[in-house]
């Protein structure tokens, strides 16, 4: 897994860790913790125009699961498109 790889909403997080969140539309940059095998979330404002880059892997036992916030919301797969998480 490359640390410079950028992930899109709906892709499966390859490891538990702290990810830099980069928003294309409004330029907001922040960090989020995500657990391995969870789907990367969408932005409430720019939708799928957000990317995630792993900053630091951490032991998932010490992280709280992702919850929707004022900025990010859980990825909901469309009924016609199977979830990538379900496919793994």
C-alpha cells in the first residue's frame, strides 16, 4: 500500500489509520480516522469530489468507528451499483 495513493468515496480503506482529507470543490483540508475495510465517506458539500491519503497507520483496536459529521457522511452505495465492501 502506497502512502501517496489517493482514495475516493466508496473505496475500501486498506488499513486503519489517520487520513488527510482533501476537498476539491471548496479546498477544505482536514484529517479523519478510518477503520480498515470501511468505505471512504462522501463530502456533504462536494459529494464524490473528496480524496483521502493515508498519513499514519494505527492499530484499529484503538480507534472509534467513523461517524457522519457536518463535513463528511457515510458512503451509501446506489442499489444498482454493488458496494465495494460487499464485493470483498
